[in-house]
């Protein structure tokens, strides 16, 4: 079972529900967060920067013009990463944006993977 934390809005690049990293970036860029929440987000992001590689690929297509359809999922064994994603979700929730955890056994065509995560292009007709 793979996990991701999503909100009720569509990410323009993947056309899937936006994940917490997309939302936290938007919140920080709006410059409306209280200082403590801004610091909390930066602390969690620093942790992810030190403990999670940036995926090398987001699509099965070699064409640069294609949408980056890949969706990032945590492996269920990535306990620390999931815990930190929940921290990120709590900060986002405090700003009226409900974060939900999505699970799947079949995320799609895997285009990148490491010890903690996968990136998968959803199967045709699926937008997890």
C-alpha cells in the first residue's frame, strides 16, 4: 500500500489532487503565514531536504513538452517520512485546507523509486 497526503484541489502539472508539498509552497509564497507556521514549514522541509532524494523522473515520456504526470507516493515502510508529512499536514490544516491521506496498491507505471518513495504515472483513466 502506497500513501500520499492530498488536498481537494488539482495540481496543474499532474492533473491529480495536489499533494502537501505543492500546497505548502503556495502557502509560503503567499507571505500570509504567521511566523511560527512559516518556521514549522521550513523545519519540516529542511528535514525532507536532508532525508529524501528529489525524484529524477516524473514521466515515462522522453518528450520534454509532456506534462509531468508522475505522482509521488511514500512507501509504507517510510515511517519517519510519513510522520514528517503528517506534521506538514497539521500546519496546512491550521489554515483551513483539509489534508487527507490517500492509499493505493496500484499507483500506476513506476518511473522512479528509492527506499522511501516511488513516482508513478497513473494507469489510463485513473487520477489518484
